[in-house]
């Protein structure tokens, strides 16, 4: 007969050293971020099915809709992408007739992006998918919790942006 051995919360019976409270918090943050990523990926799959656009293409259309005549570099920064990646996304959107790129008359290096009528027609579909699902959840949250969530997300975004900059330049991120 097998006996059931209770699992200690400190991990001592797992053969691994027990986690420190700080390490446990960090691991829980990773788990929550992974879970959120899975939820948003699932919601985005529905949008992809309806429109045939991937998540970066969807985000690009949303951003350009909010920021008409945005530059490629500003769009890339706002989406946290390298300019070369941004150009590939814009190439595909332009091929599909969803955006137009216009060179500046005064500085030929500057390219401004705008959505077409075709993109404007599908923008409500893009906005209603993931955005509306998340908005519904957030509307049920009190103002203090919303402020706390936003503050935490801003801090995490700042930390991740700093780590991204350091690693993209070939430097190790300080601990």
C-alpha cells in the first residue's frame, strides 16, 4: 500500500532546497506573466482568424489608427520592436492595402504611416477582441486597484525595457 506523503510548502521534500520568500515571489510573478500571455494569445487567435493578421500587424494598425502620420521609428519604439522588424510588418500591411507610407517632402529619410479605409473598416474588429475582453474585466475593478495595477505594469515595463536595451547592446543585465 502506498502512503501519501504531504508536500511541504518550503519544497524540502522535493529534493530541491527550499525557496526563499523573495525567490518564491519572483517565480510567482513569472507564472502570472506566463498565464496572462496565454490568455491574451488565446484572445488574439480569434482576431487572427477573423482578419488573417498576426498580433504585431494588429497592434501596428491599432497604434497607427491612434497616431495618424506616425513615423516608422516612433511606431517601432511604441511597439518595442527593432526598426527592421517594423519595416517587415509594414511591408505586409502595405501589400494587403491596410497602410500607406508617405515620404516627407523636406526629409526623404522620414516616412509617415497612415491606415487606409480598408484598415479603418476592420479596426473595430481589432479593438473589440482582446481590448474589449480586458476592458470588461478592468471596469469591474475599483479605482485604487486600477492605479496599483497600472503602477506595477509601468514599473515592470520600465525594468524590462532597461533589460532589453542592455541585452540588445550585448551587455549583461546587472543584478
